[in-house]
């Protein structure tokens, strides 16, 4: 068995004395693991960093086997991703989101989104909005997509300011007013046809929104907790929107998160 594809590295863990098991998000075959022989060599270590885009050839005797990867670098951007806290945490947090999906389940649009977001991670002011949209896309692919296009109660498409914490559907200002204290806020920039960019308050509301539904539908039923990388990313993204000076890259975060 053999195939060739384009991929983005999302995680690596040691395997034996000289090899590693690489975790990739491939364009056509979803999240896929494989052994990289001599992956701990000086030549391969710079390639095997999360966020790098590679050309991959996978070989195995049978399709269900782990198999081996042969990798060729296409875009080495890991060093650039180490320059801001949003990028350091972001690449790890998106890897954690992709691990919620079944291995080898194709999601080509998520590969494209991941590639675009990683390319834009050097701008902390944009990173938060891109990340939230990535979370919404993952929720959708897991079968828990939000419907933010019209009011769940009236069907109207205007003045949508709430989201029902149970149904995940948008609610208009008038229809939601009696239950406002129980509703989640719908940020302007996530509204249908919205042209506004996110400010700090809107971004904080968006993180609460996606975090609620990830916990409700994914983490809690699986007995999991939200990744600490997401918490770090949220704090860094909100700080960037506050136009506060960037902190240095957090110590001990590492640039190779463990594979699932």
C-alpha cells in the first residue's frame, strides 16, 4: 500500500532510539500517523516541527498498519510560529482540536483552513477570529454545528444577538430578551454577512460561545477537559486585541506537542 499527499505536521513523539511517530493533517486523508525512520536526526528535527507543511509518502503492507512516512519539506514556518504567544499556543490548540476527529477521516476543508490560519498567525490581532472560525468548523464536522443564520423562535434574520446554550441556534434581541441572563452572546463579527472585525469584547464572547459547545457536546461526553493550550491562546489573543505589549514566548511550552 502506498499514497502521496500534502500534509501539515501537528505532533511528534519518540519511537525507539532514533525514530519518531509523526502525526500529520493531510489534505485528502485527514489526520494520519506514521513512523519516520531516523526522525530524531539533526537533518529531520527541523522538518518535524508542528506547523511545517510537507510532502508525504506513506507506505505499509496493509492499509490498517501504522506504516512509514517519507517526508520532504515544502514550507518550514515553525521558527516563525515561535515568535508570538498566540502562534505558539495556537498551533498546539488546533492540533488538539484535530485530534477530536477520527483518524484517517478526510476533512480537506479543515486542512485548507489550518494552512491559511498558520500562515496568518504572525498577526496576533487576526489570530483570535481565525481560531474561533476553525473551532466552529470542527464543531460542524463533529455533527454539532451552530445555526447562526436566523432566529430559532421567529425565523427573522435581523438583530440576532443571542445564541441558545441548548440548541446552538441564534435568537433575536426581542425573542431572547426574557431569557437574556441565560443566553450566550452572539458577537457581531460572527453574524450572517457580517463585515465588522472582532474587538476584544466580541472576541471574548466568541471564545465563551465555542468553548461552551465544545465542552457540552465533545469534552464532557468523552470525559475530557479542554486543552491548556486553548486557555493560553485565549489569553494571548485577548491581550493582543487590548493592544498590550506582547509577552515573550512562554517558557517550557515546547514546539513539539505529543501526538495522541
